C-alpha cells in the first residue's frame, strides 16, 4: 500500500489519547491478515511510529494494542500578552444568625479551574452546603448535577419532590429565577461520567459522586477529569464518607486534586449539629488546615446557624469522656468554642 505511514498516521490522529489495535486498523484500511501490507503495518506500528512518538506500547497489554500519544505543543509562559488573572470570587454559605459567611472563607484563595471537595458522613448536611453554595452564587448561573435532584417519569426527567421542596423553602431568600421566570441555574440529570457534562467556565456542583465499591480508588481519575474540564470555572464535588473514617471514600486519592478539601462529621448528640474540618487547601492568606468549626442546620435543612470555630477540649483531650463520664466542659463533643 502506497504511503502507508501517511494513511495510518491520519487514522491515528483521530484516536489521540486512546488505545487502538491492529485488527481495527487492518479492517479500516482493508488489509488482509498475513499479507505484505500486514507485515509492513506491524513493522510500522512496532518500530517507526513508536520511534516517532506517535504511539506507545502499553505495559501489560496484549500484543497488537497500542496507545496513541496525544500530541501537545510547548506552552510559552512569559510573553507580552500573558494575563495575570486574579483569584475567583466564590461566596460561601452564611450564618443566618449574623448574615456573615463562613469565617474561614476570607482566608481561602481560589483560582480559575479549582476543585473543591466536600466529604461527609451520611446526614451531615452535604446537600445543605451544596445548595447553599448554589444559592449564594446564583447570579453566576451555576450548574447542578445531583443523584437525587431529578426523577425520571415516563422517560422525562423532572425535579425530585424533596429537591424542589428545598428550593421552595430557600426561595424565601434566594431568587432562583430571572425576571422572565427562567431558572438562573442549570439542572442536569447526570449520575455518572460527570466530566463529560461539566460546563466549562461556570460554577459546577456535583451532589454526589457515586462509584462502585470495587472502583472507589478510581476517584482520583474521576476528579482529575472533572478538573481538566473546568476551564476557568470551579467545581464543587460532594463525596460520601464512612462514619468514623478519616477520609472520604477513595482515601488519599481524593486529596490529590482537591484545591480545598472540607470534611463533615456529626457534632454531639443533636443530629442537626455538624463539625466541619478544613482538611487541606492549596492557597490561603493564613493557616487554616486542621481548623475545625461547628454549626447547626435548621429550617428543613436550608439554613445554617451559630457558625463558630471550635478547638479540641483540653479537659478530656478531645475524647468527650473524662474519668469514665461525659466531659462537663465540652458536653461529650470533644470540642469547645475557640
């Protein structure tokens, strides 16, 4: 076959970043197995195109399978037109007693393309935070994706009753629609393949990322793909965390791509009280990693009250128990107001 390298290279250009196999290439080019063209194709793939860094041979993959290398060009960092883009303004949920947003927010620096992860134990207000982030930033036209935000009825998606009830309650202080009655946010019925549905340059909120039990450690790849799709936007991704667990499901791999990582746990005996921990942040104006805060969720899970910083109780060393009894200083929570 004349110009075999040109024909094969053109075919591979459409598959950059993916795996290809000789069987499909032969079928596309109408090459018979065992023919002279087949021999030339094998030599081309296994030698020439590897040397030219057009394909690579994946480790531990069967013979005949190749990874098409995604071609990239160097990025010039310094030039006359290079912009220095400022930090992004993201409004955090507020305490409805004081009207002031979470106190640590003023110290967090967020940049375009950043990823915020919120890992929480069941019933610790993950959806409350997600929807409050959405409401506080409603004028930026955020994008919502939620496992329990939509239901399918007769092949048509519509808002889930509980989700809609929350929005109705929050409508007392948040204008969800514009003057024409159109949603000021975009609701997408997405439960998987989140990166494919990210709307770049916008605030995207995912509540929550659900992975199979045998795929939990894929969370790093999932978050990497989401972050790559952000463009100049920001994504807030909600994750589940087992009770008593230190990390969300997926463990350390969650932290690899998080620019701000927040953890939520129960606080004391009141099921509406939450302990918030800043697990990690890549940029801030003062140290906040490891700081802990407590607050109460009220108004049917739509408002936050009594937000304050707390510290480990010195009386019981954060255990909540002293000499076999509930610590009187912290009332068993293990924390006291700072």
